[in-house]
């Protein structure tokens, strides 16, 4: 890379947020502070000479560990009152990928995805095979009830009371738990997490992790672990992590579409990212994405009520935002 570029790390905690009307100042602070801390930790890896792959793995691991978000601990429940977690990672330099799906015994699914990328000649493991692979590579294993949280269980019970067979996007925990009057807008509550980064060597990477949809049928796989749909990175173009109704992102091959629009149509990252969100709207899909190009230009569009998001350029303070305000420092 000859032109100058700005190393950066961008994260999301899901497209859709507690409605502006119902979020309390404490909740807003909780989210923004967590996002800022995680963005700072992620860019710290890059500032210390780490790779984009290291930075997105670390940031997504921290997001998985944070119960506010629907990934790792804090993941939503399936219709069978179990958890099935998905994660993927892609290295823009080598185009190598790693993904796991339908796992419930690996503490940090993104680290399992990373282990697949690094150690396997396969790209994608599911269920029992993914657990076996994680064990063989020394990852931290947990019992399935590790992922149980009361507020997610309440979400499922609440949904089941409505007698729906439908799987729905993540609802914000506190909104339910506090029984505030905010409507449970099924299209506006998503808590998947993701990160994209450009490191100081000019390499791009993307990672995404999710518990999926509340009340999803067991065996259902969304866009998150599907390379090209929910996650994509290529040093020629960009790195992308998506959040939203997975089936729609799969239909659009959304993350790869952004890369293709840049590579074949010479769109800027912002034009390409917005184009894909426009397409999503056209097919009645709801969600958002984070994207970074080879220069460190970023785009964070969404068509939902909000998207938990933050970014940090090297040696700068992180900026965070939830709704359609300009990202700000806290
Ligand atoms: N994309 C995720 C899925 O469909 C859900 C989300 O973004 O919250 O599994």
C-alpha cells in the first residue's frame, strides 16, 4: 500500500436499540461506556503492533463477555430454551476464514472461529465437531447453562406467551426486565456483535458473533457465520460486519456485496454500504453494518431505530453512538 491510511477499529453491539423514549440515562451510560472501553481495548492491540485479526478477535471476545449484548454470555434462547451461538472471522490479507455455528459449550465462539482460521484446512465447523475442535485447540469450554441469563429467559417466556412460532430479533433486556412501556418492536432489537479493523500494516479483518434470534428453531443458522453474508474482509476492498435479520442478509449476500460494489463499480465505502442498506430496506429487512476500507474510511449505516456502535482511530479517543447522532467522545 503506497497511499497513506489511518489504522482504525470499529465495533457494533447490534442494530436496534432500546427506543430513545424509554432508555434511561443509566442504561445509555452503561452501553456507551462499555462500547468505548471495548473500542479502546481493540485499538490498543493495533497501537501495540498487533494485527487486524488480533484486534477484531479481542474486541469481539470482550463484547461476547459483556451481558448487554446478544453474543457469548447474554445470548438469547432458542424455542427449545437452549442456546445456539454462531461466530465468524475473516482475514483480509490471506482471505482465510473461520466459522463455528450451533455451539453452546465454547465460552468465546469468536476464538473458536479464530482457531479454525489459524489451524484448520476447513473453514466452518458446526455443533459437535466445532466443540471437539475447540477442545483440541485448548479453548475455554463451559457448560451450556453458562449462557443462561434471567433477562433473556424472560424475553423468551414473554414471546411464547404471545403464542408465536416466530423467531424474533433480540429485544433489549432492560426494557423487558424493567417492564417499561416501550413497545417490543420485533424489528428494532438486535444485539449481535461485530468488529472490523485496519491495522498499521494495512491489513483488514472482520469478525461477528451472535446468539441469533429469540425463539429461533433449533438448527437455524443466520448470516453471522456465513462468510459473505454477515462477515467479509478483503485487503483489496473493505472489511464488513453485519447485524439484523439474518435471513435478509443471506439473501443479499450483504457483506460481500459491499466489497463487490467497491471492486467492480468503484463505489466508495460509504456509497457501497448505504447501497446495501437501501437494498435491505427494499426487501423489508432491518439492520445495519459497520465497514472500513483500505484507507481507514469507515461507514456505519443502519435502517433500524439505532445501532450500538463505536470506533477508534489509532492514538485517538473512541467515539460512540446509539441513535442517529454523530458519534461522540465520552
Ligand atoms: N444477524 C443475527 C442473526 O440473524 C441477529 C442479529 O444481528 O441480532 O442471527
